[in-house]
C-alpha cells in the first residue's frame, strides 16, 4: 500500500499511473482525491481525502446514473468540505465503514460490488447522516446544468416563452 510519505515525492502523472495499474477507483493522496483516468481531481480542505472518496462513492450509490461522470458527484458533495460539516461527515463515514466491516468488507470504499454497498446503505438509511447526504444530493446533483441534457431537461422555459408554444402540445399519439 502506498503511504502519504510515498506519494509526496511523486509527480501527479506517476501517482495516477500507479493507481490505474492497481485498478483503483479513486486515488487518495496528501490532501487530494483524483480519478485514475485523470478526468477530475479535488483538493480537500477539511475532510480527509479517504472520507471524501467514500462520500463520492456513497453519492453514486444513492443516486446511480451510469451516464453522469464522477466529477458531477464530486461537485454535488463538495459543499460538505467545510469546517462546520466536517465532523459530522467524518463521523458518518466512520459509521459507514464500521457497517461495512460488520459485513466482512474492508470498508465501504473497499466493497467491490454495488449491491453489497447498497445493502450497507439500506442498513443505515434511517440515520441522520444518510438523510443529510441523500437530501443534499437531490439539489446538489440534479441542479447542475451539466447533467440536465443527460435527462432530456432543457431548463426553465419562462425566458423562452413558456412550454405551451415550445412543444407542450405536440403529442400526436393522443
């Protein structure tokens, strides 16, 4: 396992190539988290990078969309990287990892199968932590203009004259 001391002397390219070779889903280093395909990276400020990587995976498991890239999930949860929210997030991630350990996994992020992670989440869906993350994702993920075209949403219609004159009445099958 690569430690924080090991990654300090490496370039970003070396770190990402090692992670890609190891098949990692997230690269976690000293204060940052990145995708192994280098599509995105985020430097954490108040949450440990490992906890933030777990939070991103949790977000993807709560609202799974294969066509939405990880970077949009990162944007959806980056609002939790504050001094006020960090203690609750760290405690919630610790509980999530403990639940994964209780099912025989090395931690939530180390749980390989989505269905196993979903089972872990179902076990804690009544917790305040889960409800906070799930509730925040509704607006954090779906209010991003970048994901609207994926779902076929064109945005608000008022500035374009409303829906009535823009295809609302073009249903030919009725």
